[in-house]
């Protein structure tokens, strides 16, 4: 059932992307490799934001901000 929904919506629509992420979190392999690209980009973006926040916290801790 979930696999049919996933094939119907694909990854191009936001609901399809949500179903694909949910499908991946449950533990099934994704049908498309595009989902793995999206998840790796999202992971890279989150790590980048955490790194920038860490660098700014070190840079501005002496100024009391």
C-alpha cells in the first residue's frame, strides 16, 4: 500500500518527498536514488549550519553577544 502511494507521488511533490522520507525512516530501501541525494544534501546543510553557528559562537563569545 505504502509502496503504491510512493510510486504514485514520486519524489517531485512535497507530499511524495514526505512519504519517501517516512518510507526510508521505517527502514525500507528507497525506490529512487534521488531520495538519497535529497537526504544527503539535507544532512550536509544541517551540518553546515551547525558548524557556522559554532564558529560564530566562538568568534563572538568575547564580546558578550
